[in-house]
C-alpha cells in the first residue's frame, strides 16, 4: 500500500508539512510507503465550470490539477472513490479550518469541508452543496495517533437545478 500526502499550505515548512511528516513516519513504521504532493508550489487556475473534465478526463487548463489527477489515479482510494462517484458529473471538495486539541494521550480534531456535486436527475443537472463538519476523537497508542471515532455533521445542504 502507498499513501499520497497532499500539502496545500503556502508555508513550505509550516505546521501542515510537519504534521504530514509525522503521519508519514508513523505509516512508514508500519510498512506503508508514502509520497508527498505539494499543491501550493504549483499554479492552479480557477474552475470555470465548463464541464469538459467529465469528457476529457482532465482539466482544459494545463496546471497542477492535471498533475495531481494523474498522481492520484495511482492510488487505490481513487479507484474505490470512483465507484462511489460514477454518477457525479463534476465535484469540488474544499477542506479547511482544522483544529486539533490535545489532552495528553487523547485529542479532538475538528475540521470543515464544502462538498459540491453536480449529478443528473430526471433529465436535469442538479447541484448539491454540502457544508460538513467532521469531529474526530483521536487516541495515542504505542506512540501513534489513531482515529478512534469519527462523526460527521451535514450543517447545510442545498440542492437545486442548474
């Protein structure tokens, strides 16, 4: 197994990179290979919602999104997730505002996501915008941080025809 660790922080050696390095070390100690991909050092164009990515299987703008897409398809999660999203014509997930509070050998990780999906329904393209809050309970066992429990809360869901 190989895990792709994605860093979107503008700080090359900031907290996100240090956290990913810690995750990488833990995974490697368990025999799992890791690879880093840094988004922030590469240009990314804004999505124009042209929908051509669905037919071309790549973005019309030749930027790091295509580079990431190629790399991500090497991983099992992408193949598994693709089965789940087979009916989705376009999607965008934006994660952020992660706060981890440590209490000795336990911690609480709270982070947010906006998941936007475009799917056909009854001959129309429908857009679903989901605002999600994740709350993970973490536990440190044998020097490794593990997710003990995950709760996800759909705070707002909006669905309408495009």
